[in-house]
C-alpha cells in the first residue's frame, strides 16, 4: 500500500517561516547588511527656516489663528521665564535650573495635538507642556522655590514639576526611568480604553532625550510596548548632546529613529524647530497609537540645544561658542513660527513687545511672591513615605527638633510653615 505524506508537510522548504523573523526570505547570496549603505530616515518638515511652507502644492496647515497665537505665546513665555530663572540661579535665589532654549517647539507643538486627558511622562525640558496645559506662573514658582503651595511639598529639586490636575507625572532625575513607566501606564490605559468604549480613548506620551535612549530602560520600554501593543507615543528630543556627550560618541546608527523600526514600532523623524510639523506628526501619531486597540509610535524630533545642559554645566568646555551662536542666529522654533505669522499679518513688532513685557511682568510678580512664601512644614520631609509615620520616624523628628531647640542660632526654621512646631508629626500631635 502506498504511503502518503500529510498535506501540511508538502510545503516547499523555501516557504518555511521561522518564528523569530516571519517575513524573512531565503537567499543564496551571502551578504551582510551595512548601515553605511542604507539611506538615513528623512526628516519631515512643513516650514523652512524662513517660515515658508516647503511644499507649494499643499494647503496651509489646518490650525486656527487662535491656536497658532497660543502656541507662539506659550513658546515665548517659556523663553522669557527661562531667562529670568537662569539668572535667578546665578544670583543664588534658587539652587538649580534647566532651560528649554531651542526645544520649545517640541514640547508646545506636541502638547497641542494631545488630549488634555492623555497622561504624560516628561523628562526635564518639557516646560512648554505644562505651560500649554494651564500651569500658571505661580505654579512654576511654587515648585522652583519649594513653597507651601508646591504640590510636591518641596521634596523635589527645581524644574521637577508634576501635576495631577493636568495629568502629568512628576519628573524625576534618574535618566530614562520614566520610559518603562510610560509603557506600563499605556498598558493600563489600553485596558481602560477597552473597558470604557464610550469614553474618549487615551494614549500615553513619553518624552526623553537621545542620551536617555542610551540607557537600558529605553530598550526594555520599547520592547514591552511593542510586544504588548501599548498605546504610547515615545517622543525623543535629539538635541545633539547628552549633557557633554555629542551624538558621535553616543551611537553609530541612524539616530534614535532606526531603533524604533528595529523594535517593530512605527517611527518618524521630524524637524523639532518646525512647531507645525511637530504638531501634525503628533496628531497622526496619536491616531495610529489608538488603531486596533493600541500600538506604540516613536517620534524623533531633531533640534539643537542652544543653551547649557543646566545651570551646573558649562557647554563651552566641550563645544565651540561660535557653533552655538550660529544655531541661535540661523534657526529656532520661535523665530520660525514668528516669520510664518508675520507673513500672514497675524503678528507684528508691537504685539511682540507687549507679549514679552506682559510675560516678564507676570513671571516676576509670581517670582517675588514665591520668594516671600514659607516653605512646607519640616515634618513633610517624612510624611507620605508610609500611610502613617512609623515609630522610628517620629523619634527621628523629635531628636531633630531637640537639636534645633538646643542650637537656635545655627538652625533658623522661621521660614518653614509652623516653624519649630511644624516638626511635630501628625501622629505626635494626636
């Protein structure tokens, strides 16, 4: 009797699909893939450096005049505040500060395309997101000066904002920790979207610099988001330097965008100095992130950090000042959008002077008020670690209180809410 093979085994060897790379075809040519032979991913833009639409065949971006003006005012306001607070740090008024110079368009432009309900995990150059979502100058100063009005109770160093009201998770200093947290949050959002189909679906937006993409957390986060199909938009600000490390010393591949493709994530590179391009890319990225129940998208926003990394950095120790000045003169997101507005008779020099004057006045008013406000009660340094203070914490606070009482001239606590009495824990008071 003739034996026959099952039909399932009649497939050609050449059609076998390995589970690890199901779209890979067989070849008899031995050839290594060389990155140098591949074209770099293009950088999407709408406006050129003169604020002119590059593609003459396309309609002007569908952005209302009020929205254009809001984005411009927000960028300028952040820039004015950066100048004031950078000087404040140099005068010893605050301990630390980081400016957004050259990168204002990435934060404001992307924020304009996100839903106010979308959770955000920021790094520390996303001041524009807080500004766009409604953070007041008083809110900024409360955090920078660690006053009793600071929701963080003065526990974070300056520029580490956070807001439950505006759905922005508190910024933390360790590099890249927010990226896997964003993937986890996006998985939770995915489940919530499925459980509440009548509600507006949400995505998570996560911001970081190209230096953070050198951390292991970045790779773990992208892989988790890809394999679990999490609705998260990863927005990388590639500004050329991770503190003092230029990109040539960070990687040899095609920027950060190539890594997204490697993890099976839809990816795009955009001109970060073109706020309209950033806005449009983020809008479409959000739509894609919600497709099919959810999936991650990576945006690499190209820019140049025209200021020092922070007030603790002197960037001229590792880059030429002439290069920085050339970037300032040649291109930045504020100037580019201003040219676009002026060409449409939506902005002029008089409005510019009024905006900068009003912004400076409002910021300085909040600045002076914050300087006079008291700091949070000293007990807040130990509150919220546990639901209630432990016996050991209460003892530590009492010992500290006794030390201050013994040496009042060495420890002035009058500037703290409640003064010396403010050191008593809630349980101790009870």
